[in-house]
C-alpha cells in the first residue's frame, strides 16, 4: 500500500483541461518535487488534493483510503497540511496567535494551542518573533510563518507551494535546511518550486508536468537530463 497516491486525476474548467490524467505515488518519508512551467497545473493538483476544487475524474488515496469528495477540513484532520503560493497571514494578530489558530485543528484548549504553537515556532526558528504582528514580517518571515502554521495542524503529508519564492541566497539555504528537518521529523513532503537549487537539492524524486500532463518522473538527475523537461522548462542546458 502506497502512503499517498494520485491516480489518473483530471480537472476540466469549462473546456480547459488544467490537469489531464496525472498519476504518482509516494512512500512515507519522501520529499517529492513537482515541477513545470507557469500554468502547467501544479497548484491545481494541490487544490485537487485538498478538494478546493472537485476532481473531474480520477481518485486520490491517503494511507490506502480514498479522500475523493471529502471536505477540505476533513482532509486536514486526516493529516494532509498545506501552504499557499500567496501567503495570507492573519495580519491583525501576532505571529504566535496565527500559529495558535492553526493548532486548534488538533487541540481544544487555549493552553494546549499555545503550547503546540510555541513548539512549532521554536522548530521553525520563529520564536523570537512570536509577539510581533504577522503583518510586520518580511517576505522570508511570512513564508516561514506559513510553514509553521501548516505544521501546527500536525500533518503526516505536507504540500509546500513555492515556499522559496522571493528569498535571497542565505534565506534559500535556510529554507532548504528547514524542509529537510521537516522530513527528518517524519513528515512526507510534496513541494512545488521553480528555484532549481531547492528542488534539485532536496527532492528524492521529481515529477514534471506540462500543459497538465506528465512528461517525466525520476531522480533529480534523470529529470534534469530529460529532453522533454529541458525543452518545456529548464531551457537548453541541464541543471544536473
């Protein structure tokens, strides 16, 4: 039994086939990269996994159970967490309060929510910022807060949507280190990312799509040297 499986999923938006027959499987403990040009369907796949959009066809399995048609909050409770490409913290609340709001997915008391939130803030190196307004954080801080909020829901599978976008080289290295520590904590990761330094450094396997369809899957080296991937996404030179 695969830990997670996307089986022949498709999504049609009024005649536009945004995702067309995509399938992949994950084993527990992997970091799985999902790449493709802008508009290729990567975020749509995340939205299908979380049922922000209903599937047109296909099925999705988490720990052997179909999650097709389940409500978004039910999927989160099962253990599938998510970050978003456009980060939207609760701006009028502190960093700590933002994470506490997510922690209530798993706990019922204010004390437990605070304890869980503080633990996640420490893990993500945001504890010194806990009393700051979320709106005051720079982009790197907001991206890290987004990850911290997702981790506060105690996911077994975490979907990361362009968490490295807009970061400088030092912040990129810190993001790579954090994602690896998340995996070492026992969380399986699917990451959508355009920055090749990130995706090639941390992924065990990479799945490449274009126009909503799979064009390659394999190790970072295999995908970076795949002719279709180079033509569609990487350019003329390999990144391996």
